[in-house]
C-alpha cells in the first residue's frame, strides 16, 4: 500500500478562479482511493482576469513574460494555501491556463511556467499534460477521463460542466470522452453584461424566453456534427458564439443558451444505455440548467457533494501528476485520437536562487 499527498491546480476557461485541492492518494496494485484533505477556490483579481481573458490576443513576446509571471502567481497561491493547511505535499500538478488550443494545427498552450511555479512554492511540479498528445496528432483533451475511469467507476457517465462541457464513459471496453459544447464561458459572460459574476441558480435564464432563431443558429455548427475525438477552446466562443448572443436581451440569451447546452448534452448521451450520470463543475450548481438536462435525458442525473462538484478537476490533475511520477498512462488515446496512450507531463524541481 502506497500513499502520496499532492496539490492539484485547475484554472478553467470560465475564469471564475483558481481551484486548489490537497489530496491524499492510497494505491494498491493499480487500484486507487483518494481523500481531499483541503480545497479552496481563489477568485482571480481583476488584473489577472483581464490578463488571462485577453492573452489569446497577445504576441509571443508578451506571452513569454506572462507565462512566467502566471507560474510565479500560481506558486504564491500554493504557498499561501499551505500556510492555512500545514501539510507537506509531495508535489504540485498544474493544469495551467489555456490560452490557445488548436489541435488540428498540432498546437496547444497552457501558461503557468513550471519552473517559476516550482521556485515560488518550493515543491516539485508536474505540468503541460497536453502537448505530448497534441504532438502525436491527438486532441490533447479531455484529460480528466483517466480519473473518471479509475476514481469514479461507480458512474456509467461522468459529465463536467465548466467553461466547456465534456463527457466521459466506457463503451465496449474503451474510454470515450470529448468536449460537447461551450457552457459557463457563455453563461458567465452574459451575466457579466448585467454586472453579475454569474447567473446564480439560473434565475435570470429561467425568466427568459428561448429564442428559436438564436437557438437554431447556436446548434447549426459543424462541430456538433463531427464525431469524437474532438475538443473546444475559448476561440470557439469568441469566434462563433459571442456575436450571436450580443443581439438579444440577456435573459432570453441565457434561456436560449441553457437550452442549447441541455440539447447538446442529450444528443451526446441519449444513445447510451441508461445509467447514473455524475455531474460536476460549476454548472452542476445551476439548478435551472440541471432541470433542463433532466428534461432532455432519461439518465439518472446525480449532483454529488459540493466538494466533489467544485474540485473534481483539481483532484484529477493531482491524480494525473501521480500517474506521471509512477510512469503510468495518464492520457488515453481512445479519448484523444492519438495513435498511442501517453504518460504525459513535464517535471520541474525547485532551483536555488543564484547568488
């Protein structure tokens, strides 16, 4: 029986904050159990929200210092977190923050320089879990399915509703997973047009009317007709959807986008054998969105405890780091479309400051 203590860091495309999860893993011959010792979400200061939201417009010359500064920022947050929870982790595993994701061009970029992060927190760091798979011709996403398979096998389907909605399930002995559609990226952006951070419980959406013209335009995109593996980045929302939403009253746009999410989820899962579907991510707390998903699907929708809802992705990134250190597969080719599985992630160790 082996144990490891790790911190997982997750920064999602909805920019609602940095998730940190301090997780104790117990393993025995390839079987894993976990316990979240502590977890916290650090809302981004406005300056970091702006820098991350606009980074995809930056030149390479500006991205390099941003990468290093963001890595140091992540490290400082880890250090502050550990002052409140004085345990000694073995390592930190960081998703980073996605700026570009263009797997069709063999390119993906998650900033948060690993060396800067390791130096700032004083712990070994594993990051950059996507690029190896993308370099092989895979999507480099989703990455969570290996955790779904090994840590959440009680559920036939795992659905995560964050900035982007993705799904994961076993089919004929293979793990299948892919991005379904944009979710909180759009819902939060719409709420922010009214001065709110997000639409709590979907109250604004529930007061709106579904606009059929907008609904049809949202659903009429070639991405939804593509077969998996497939993945989305922030570019999809910025390029294809934001301009559509700007023309409608906020409540109606929210109601329509919620219906769009629910329909796309249903189309992704309703051909699967009926079973339990674990729903996590910020969207799991949007009670109106959950109602609309339940309306569209026969599967049993399970929204778990708040800690699992909020920190499942941070937990699984800690797990990806553990698998990397153990030399085990942590990126599944059945999910990404790459020619082979990967044991992915770059390892960084703190360097002493030069004298």
